[in-house]
C-alpha cells in the first residue's frame, strides 16, 4: 500500500535514534531521546488550504526536524509513519 497525502500534508518516517553516544557509551532504550529527525516519504500537492495558497517546499528524501508531539502516527504494512502539515516542520537538515 502507498500513502498519498492531501493538501499541505507531508508523510515522514522517523530516523532511528542513536544507540551509542559519540564517545562510545551504549544507551538503553529508556535513556534514548525520541528522535526529532525524520525523512520525508511523500508530499501532498499543496494548493489552496484554508483560503490561502500553499506552495510545497519539501520533497521526498529531505531530512527534516519536527516538533516532538506534532502529527498523527499511522502504521501501514508494519512500518510507522507520521502525517503532519508542512507548517509543523521546523527545518530541513543538510
């Protein structure tokens, strides 16, 4: 199955959290922070949203930073995705 977002929505997949620190210390699952970096999987067409023209600035494959508790989590074919508005994306990561 494929997810096709509507309007200004973006589908992202979270990037796995680091299991070790830069100095080599292994972190337990409880000590790991919830990742805020995600990869864009699908992008909606944009268009008119709430009476305003929305131009999509993201593309598939972009790495982005998002708010910790934004979006809606969905599970499809065993994979977890988050669907959120483009406005909930804080920045791109290069």
